[in-house]
C-alpha cells in the first residue's frame, strides 16, 4: 500500500508539472502540452498498472470513472481526450462513458462504474437535478463525487465541484456586445440561452444580464425576442424563477437544430425595426453558428454581432471568417488537469485544493474555478495556436 501511495504522489507531481503555465489568467501563459480533439470516441481506455507490484490493485477495478453528457458535441470529445491523456499518463486506471442526452443512461453509466470499483466519480451531469439520485447511489458505496463543469443540485452527495468561472463567461459575452454594438440607441437585442436543465445556463445568463440590463434599461438595447425579459428589463437582479421564465422562452437546449428553428421563428415574427444592425447573445459555439447562419441569410438584417463559448474548431474558423464575433476559450486541459489533481489528493487521503464554494440548494460545495479567455479574430493565434491548444493547420485565413 505504501508503494501505491508513493505511486499516487509521483502521479500528482506529474500532473502538477503539466499544469505549469496552464492555470494562468492570461492567454499567453496557457500550457502547450496537449493534442486537440480525438478523432473518435473510445469508451474504455484503462491505462496499464503503474508498477508490477501494483497489478493486483489495478486489476481490482477502475480507479477513476468519468461520465460526460454526449459524444455529439466537439466540446465533450475535447474533455474526453484530456481525461484519457492526463489520467493515463499519470498511471490511473480510468473509463469514460457518455450519457447521450439521457438521464437514465447517465444513471446506468454511474452504476456501471461503481460496480467496477471506482474510488472517484467525475461527472458532468446531463440534468443537474436528475443526476442527484445517481451520485447519491455512488456516495452510498463510498465513492467520492466530483461534479465536473455542471453543478449537480438538490443533494449533499456532491463532494467537490470543478468548473470554469461561469458567471464570468456570461459577463464576457454581455460585455462584448456592449463594447462592439453599433452607435446609437434602440439596437435590437436577441437573447438565447442554454438548456433549462443545466444550472450553468442560469449562471451564464445571470452574468450576461448583469452587463446587458443597464443598457436595456437606458434604451441602448431593445429586447426583440422575449416578452418575459421585456417584463423584467428594469430589474438588475433576477430571482431563479424569473430567470427560468426568460430561459424558458429563449432556450436552445444546447441543440444546433433547436437554435436554428428558434432563430428562424424569431426573425419571421420580428418587425422591420427589430432588424437592421442587431446584437445576439449566443450561449455556446454550436448554437451560435446555427443562429449566425440564420441571421446571415435574412435580407433585412444589415449586420449582426453574435457571441459564443467553447472555442470549438468550427467556431474558431467562423471567428476568423467574420461569421461569429467571439468565443470564450475554456481550456479543457486545465479543467481536466484540475480534476485529476483533485482525484490524486482524494486517493492520497488528502483534502483537495479549492478556492470558492457553489450552493447547490442542499449545501455549499467546495469548488475549484478555472479562468476563461475571450477570443476574437485579433487574438486567435496567441490564445489558441501559440498556446498549443490547436495546430494552425486546422484553420485557413490565419
């Protein structure tokens, strides 16, 4: 056992080394130690045992289980690649499973991993509330639960939370619209949000609203596509129920097709004074591209500014080409490495490092936040190429 602990401590040191330069607040300090998105999904990638004398421990089951929402978005394939690379290099047996948009599948995935003897569960919930039952079952079996990127709500079975600073993502998106909007007043503002089942969608929207609301209240922006938002436009701080009412009207469900259909419906219903030069709060890159494509084809829209997040390859190309205005870069290498570092601490019987807490309606969950970087056409190379996150050959027009 002492040899096993020594192996884990050495693994922790390896992870720490990988993080040097990767956790900085500045884009030019981002590490360059990881390959971009894996080309195909591998659901079971158990690394070899760290040493011959530990083979019995490794053979007893998987040490770290990871559950991610879907294979169908590049963002989660990026995360998978980082987990498998970092955990494998650090000598941990691990398995990544995908829930494919189903809370029932997610629960089955957790049960499967628990049956394989995991010590730590890292889970990005499909539905933050529905996932409570799954993590409670894992916790009952002595598994330490780390909520990854999305907070699981309504349960005290969540031990830790690793996340990007989601409020700051929303602030960055809203501030970009404020700073780059056309001159004058009465500028049409189209609002879109993520899935109402995702707690992060609320935090993103809250951050954006904190910046946009003053400009709505003073007449700079005019909300074009949400009667609920119009009814609350003079209120700087919204309750959860008020946010839910707005998000219920403007949700994309994080789905490209839903975003496209909703944007088409909004523009069809919009009067002439709600077109022209417009600004658009796009919640993430996939939906932003769908929304941008719709606005680009409407002959009555003179120009549009649209936000995104995740720095997906397709959206980075859109930014380079001027089809999407910005994206928020959330370095999955850092987030995955933070999760691995946390798992190492847990397996060593130590208390993981955290820097804040998030209330999940049942407890204040200790959390580790990762900073974000705004990417525009002007800093694509510095933020994403020079940092080693992507290779320049993946893009044209740089």
